[in-house]
C-alpha cells in the first residue's frame, strides 16, 4: 500500500476528478458552512437588534405590569390564554424567522459553492461495510478521526479564549446591571452578545479558510495518480493504438479501392512516366476545370496505368504536369489555374487521337 502511494506522484486528470465528483468525493469543509451561518446570524442579529430589543422590552414590560389578583387564574378564559400565546408566538416568530431563514440559506449557499450541484446516483445504495462494527470502530480509531478530534478541541479552546479575551472588561460590569432598569439592561446585554458573536464568527471564518485549504489539499492528494494510470486513461480515451492502426489501414484500403475504381471514368492518365501517375476527368457540362480522380506513386502508379490500359483510357507522358499535380492537388480537387494551358493541350491531343481512331 505504501508503495502504491509513493507511485502516485502525478496530479489527477480532469477525468479522474469528474469521476470522483460523481462518486460524491469532493473537497468540502464543514467549517465554511458554520462560519457563513455564524457571520450571517450575527449580521442579521445586528441589523434586527434595535427592533428586536424594542419589541422584547415592550412584551416584557407588559408582562411585568399585569395586575395579578389572588385568584386571577380563575377568571382567565381559554380565549385569553390563546390570545397571549398567539401574541407571544407572533412576536418571537417575526423576530426569529428572518434570522433562521437567512442562516439556513447562507449555510446551504456555502456548501453549494464548495460542491456545486452534486447528485450521486448511488447515494441510496446500501453499503454493508459501513454497518460492520469492526470497520466502524476502525474508522473511529483512524488517524484522520483522531486528527479531527484534536482539531475540534483546539477550535473550542481558541474560540473560548477569544471570547474571554474580548469580554474581559465587560464581564466586570455584569454586577452593575442590577442597578439598571430593564430598558438599560437589554441593550447592554444585546451589545455584549453581538460583540462576542462577531469575534467568535471572525475567528471561525479564519479557521474555515485554513480548513478549506487543507481539505482541498487532502482531496487533491487523495486523487493523485501514477504515471501508469495516466497512460492507461489516455489509452482508454484515445483507443488501443493497435486497433486505431488497423482502422486507419482499413480506411486507406477503402479509399484506394474507390480511387482505383474511378480510373475507368477518367479522360486521361498523365505519367512521370513510370514513378507517378495522375488520372484526370473533365466534363465541360458540370466542371469548371479538370478534376483529379486518382493519383499514386510506385506500385499504385503502375496499377493506375494497368487499369487505364484495361479500360482504354489514354496514357500520356508529361513529367512536369504529373509531378506538379501529384504534389499540389488532392483527389477530388480541381487542377490549379497555372496548369490549365498544359492540361488543355494534353486533353486536346487526347480528343484528336480519339477522333482519328474513331
């Protein structure tokens, strides 16, 4: 196993990363979502603090100033209880719903930004290995789990220390609150809570950035590939070289057969005289210039000449025209303008020869 890890020295290919993503293996830090939720919650609390304190103060004052005779509960009707409960629920709900909704949306958005839209086709597949107590204990006792525990304890210690340090002077003022009226206690308590929340959220946000960088590094490291794996992936993507070579050979054979079959339709074959052969066809009704229907060198040139003689296609020797057309013009293309005069003279000679023969 250690040897396999040592061999995996190459960065993962895009295909490997996409496969890991389909399996649900992505770089994600829970601390990022936590930090987003805390910062969002603190921000929303700060924005709603004046209105919230005013409503809570009014509700508390109304509750404390109600007259309660000796047996007040005997005269309290069910409708009055419902009214009190509904008013309290509406007040608390109107204050808490924007905060809760905002926190949930921010947490979901933070997770979505890390993972993107991810849908695992095997998300509901039962994995019996996860039910095994032995493997479950092994996961709990793994080095990664121990590191996560240590990291969690360090975060708790750091956040607690920051909170104590931020409130070290405000804590001394808590005994003084007994002398304050309710209208003065709630703003002071809200301000203290906001200060603590902001400090703690800032620390967790910093830790989240570091944790995400670490999770990204671990994700990249876990997907590393060996050079052999990369070669195999490229081979699978591009196809077996032997098969590709065979396909190209078959394709060339088909092209050659079609080309040789077109020789019988040519008007003339121009040769080098022995090394090159070019077959031209010219139809004045449908073509603007003569077209190359076949060409070849060596054995193929000899084959073109044999087919031309077999199908009574004239063979004309012209080294310059044969070399130029073979080099510059592909099969199925018209000859260049510079060769019009030379080819026209050859075609005229062929047409005259046919006329005399006729």
